[in-house]
C-alpha cells in the first residue's frame, strides 16, 4: 500500500454518468482528472512495479536529478484509491472509497515525479454538487493506493473501510463489473 499526503490540481471538468445495473437500479459513475501530484522516487518504483535501486540508477543521478527529461507510464495498469481530496476552504472535500486510478503518467523532477491521471468511482448523487467548489483548484490529496491487480492487498484497515469496500463491490457487481479478487 502506498500512502500519499500531497497536493494536486483538479480538472475544471467533472464527468458524471448515470447507468443502470442489471436490475434497473441507477448508479452514478464519477470521473475526474488531476495533474501535478508530487510523489517521491520510492512511490515511482511502487507504481511501475520495479525495484527502487533500479529506478534510482536508471532515471536519477547521484544528486537526485533526472538524467533525462523522462516521461513514464504503465499501460493497462489500474490502482485503487481510498481517501479524499480536500479543497482550500474548510468543508470542501470529496471522499473517495475504492476509486479506480487510471491513465497514470509521470514526469520526472528532482527526487520524484509529477503524476497525472484519472479517478473513476461509484458516486453518490450529492457528490456532483459537493465537488463543484473544488473543480479547477489545487487540493490536498490524502490517499491510500493499492494495486488492483493484487486483490490480497485490499484488506480493509478499518471497519468503515470494510463497509465501504463491500458497498462498492456490490455496486460494481450490480453494474455487471467484477471487483478485483
């Protein structure tokens, strides 16, 4: 599990689509992109599933500067994010419970990278109004990232996380998508 406490810029656009599951119950799927989420080199190694010493030798010099203007991405790899995006004012927050993190791209900077990507999740109807004040702003990202290709990593850390995971898996099952594991 990767734990992040950093900032990023949210897109000014938020996409919410309502879909019906097999039983005709509507569900809202939210999508938003972000940019400039700063991460350390050890997080890069975890995201691209390579040893840290390989990342350090391949991309950085002895002082931590990138050896080239590298741009990294891993095709067809998704992660799960739990946590939140907190806006600049108190009460401006979007809680993410098992959101998919996709289309991750990394631009190397000294001692780390700037990450951009897309978050997709089963949204509550009221999240559409809640997210409006933080669109197009810099937000604090407090995330726990797990690899969706390794379902054994999804052991919920708290009772609330276990309930959220069960609820998300039920929604995904009703939409005809199989949750990891």
